[in-house]
């Protein structure tokens, strides 16, 4: 399905139904003490497209990722992936099902070589069973296939020259590339990228973006968290905006970035909220009226992006 | 001062049965700590259940030594499972605390008066008395009829092993080689790749569809059984078992051995054990030789020697960590990598 038809058919409102959702989320809630980190009523992620997940700092984007992939437990709610209920499933099972994530703080395995990092991603390895492990002839052929697949991906991600180096010697951007390539070794159907561009030097950003953009063509669905509005508008087919744990807007990139609720969330506007009657907290300037001390909701880095829209 | 005697003593222990025993403990620790990143500070507990498996089966139940060997190794598996289920979900430091506590609990339990019984010869055994006369069946198999003298005739230094010791050290060192090869085979496999990846970052491994908990449990069982094998051999070497062998310091000796040799290396534990016991015995021997007024006697008398030896070995390990932090067999490049 092309992104144009997606945009045309689907109403741009929070929780809107999609023609072919790969991920369907129902009433998911996660609280940390009194703080509601995630409170998503309903969300569907369309298969085969790139969905950008945006929102100010502390909006619950990463927590939402953690919940979906089993790295955190929800207090309530259910979600299904590809029609199978994945509520409360452990991280490795979620990954085995085809939902693979990357991390905001890159997790390259430093003391393994780049190639070993890649090989680790391959699923259903015969030699990963204890009793078969010492018997090399049982897994040698499969290992060879895995190496070939890894080499192809490394070449595509321009890491082939680092193949036999320790992953710890890679630059920050190369680690992001490695983590993405390694996730692809799992043969996922849904790739969840947590801030894939964070800390990547601008020269690499374009190549990373191209890689992300090429994933739907290989039959994958992509959900990614990103702060940079230019990046989001550039590569997403659909954008979902979270604030204070809830989905406040979704739609095609242009409509979301110009949505008043989204701009409010980013800039911390609270005109019409009667609960915010404390005096201005200072330092917010005239851009951000009374904010009730919720300073963390105003992300200076994001302001530029939001006002661009 | 006779350098030949010092070197001879040092070398005898470097290749002796005790070094081989500590090599086994360190190979197990290498699986836990070196490859998987599990900070097991209770390795001596695995050794204890191996030794007491032999002791109880042979001395209390009167069964064959070989049954004792099997029970000792099975006890290692059981201990690993019991320890692993509640603790493997804990982060590193907590796991270390639980393991050291578990080993101490085991030691205090087996030395309890509650377990004292009388042998047929009407002598007490069990509890603080330990168990004796365990290795008759092993010694029957001894192919060596005379002691081995090394170095005599070719000049300094010389040392020797009596035939029964020669037999137990041959078997224990053979096991060290076999187990090292087994661990090497495992670690070069895809299974070993997952294990090493868990050491680097467990969550990354989970995110790639591997059940990290299960792998950690397998590692704990394998390293633990290797430790229990050490305990079984200790009981056989000495033909007896006593709780005094299982003081927590022995776990730290095994760590010293592992760090000296190099973590996550194939032969590090074996080489480390030889060097550790060479240094340990050589220093004790040197101090004994200096006990003639050359140094103040509080340093060199029988009481002082132990403490000075431990300090000296500690100093050597500190120097090693400063100048060769990767251990003798390790690769420096790996240490320079940061997360």
C-alpha cells in the first residue's frame, strides 16, 4: 500500500482505525507511583508504512516501546501483533514473533566483533542449543549462510570494512547502523527504532534515513521515535504524537505538525486548563505561559521543529 | 638462603594437585564471570557440595566412591538450579551477595554438630570432624609404583611427588585439560556467542529473541558443575573432606587465579593456577629461609609467614592489574573498549 492511499483513507484523529493494522493497542496504561507514563486508549499501526512517534520529553514514547516489546510490564491493557495477543509477553518472545526494537542508548556489544554482533541476530540457530554447540558439524553450514546474510547487510550499511573489528571501536553513528543492521538479521516484520538519529553526525544521518526508508520495500513495518521534526516529516508516512502518556494527535506529517494540540504539547501552552493557576515559573519567556513547573515538558530542542511546521 | 629450595617448593606446588584443583574452580568461574558476566562469589559452595557428595556417600552411606562422584556432580547441578531461579533475575552485585552468602550457609551447615556420627571404628565423623578414608578405590587404580623426582641430576631446582600424589595430580590436571577444551568448544559456538553477548548487554540479547535467563542458567549450571568436579577431586586427592577447605577465601583465590591467567581466555585458569601457587608457595618458602634474623621474626615466623605471603601475593596481583590488566593470557585490546 502506498503512503498516499494510507493518508487518503484514514481519518487524522487519535486512535483512528487502519485498513491493515500490524499492531493494535487497547487501553494500555503504565504508572510509576503517581506518574502516569503511558495511557493509550486505542492505537493502530498500519502495516508496511513508516510511522513516526513524536512527543515532548517525558511523553512516554520510550516507555510505550518498552511495554510493546516486553521490556516493561503494563498495569493494564492489551495489545496484539499480527493478530496474536502479545500482552505481557517476554522480550525474547516478542522478538521471535517478529517485533524487534533498537534502543535509544545504542547497545552494540563492544567485545564482540561487528560480524559476531550481526550473527547474534540470526534466529533459529542450531548451534545455540547447548548440546549441539560443541558439535561443530551440526551448525557449520547454517553458520555459513548466516555469515553470507550478515555480509550482505554489512555491505548495505557500509560497515563491511569494519567486519572483523570489535564493535567497541565503532563511532556512535556506526553503532546505530550496526544496531539497525543487527535488528534486520532477526528478519522482523515490525522494526521499532528508538531515536535512530540521536547522536549521529549529520553526514551519516542521510544514509541512516535512506536505510529506514528502504525497510518497507523489504516487507517491514517501521515505528520510530524521533525529536527532529525535519526527519519526521522527511521519512514518515504517518505521525503519532504523544503527550503525558496519551495519544493526542495522529495523521500525515504536515497535518500533525500544524495541529494546535501538538504545538501546545511541545510549547507547554496551558491556557484552557483550569488546573494550572500557579504563577509563571520564570525563564519560560513569553512563549510559554503558566506551566505549573512542568518544565520538563518544554523541550527547547523541539521548539524549532514544531515552529517550522 | 637456598634459591634452589625456594624454586623447587614453588614448582612442586605449581604443578601439584592443589593448583589443579584451583584451576578447575577458576575454569568454572571463567564460565560464570569471564564469559557470562555472572559475578559468582560462592564458587567454593559448588566445590563444597562436590566434596561432601563424595564424603557423605562413601563415609555415611558406605557406597562406592564412584557413586559419590556422581552424587557430587549432581549436587552441583542442583545447587546451580536452586541458586539460579531466585537470583538470576537480579543485577550483578546482588547476585554476588547471594552467592557468597549461600556458600557460607552451606559451610556452616555441614560443620554443624548435628551431623556428627560414629564410624564403625567408633571415631566421630561428620560436622567439624569431616570425613576420611574416601579414596581407597581411586588409589587402587594408581599405575605409578614409585615417586617422581624432577630436576635431580640436571642441577637446581629439584622437587618430587610421592606416587599417590602423582596419580591424583595426573588425573586432576587431565581433567583440567579436558574441561578447558570442552569450555573452548562451547565458547566458539553460536551458544558461546549468546553467552558472551549476555556479558556485554543482556537487554540487547533479549531484543534479538534470545532467552537470556535460560542461557544464564545453563552457564551457571556448567560453571557450577566444573566447580563441583573440583570439589570431588579435592576429596579424592586428600581422601578426606573438611569444612576448613571451604572458607570464602578460597573463592577469592580462584578469582586471583582467573585474573592472573586472564578472564575469558582458553588456558588462563590453568596458567593462572600454576603461577598463583608458584608465587604463593615460593613466597612462603622464601620467608622461611629468611627466618634467621635477616628480617624481623614477626614477619617470618610460622604465624607471620601466612599473612606476609597473602600480602605479597596481593601486591603481585595489584601490580599485574596495573601493568597487565588483561591477565597473562588475555588480549589488551578487549580492555580498551568501553561500552
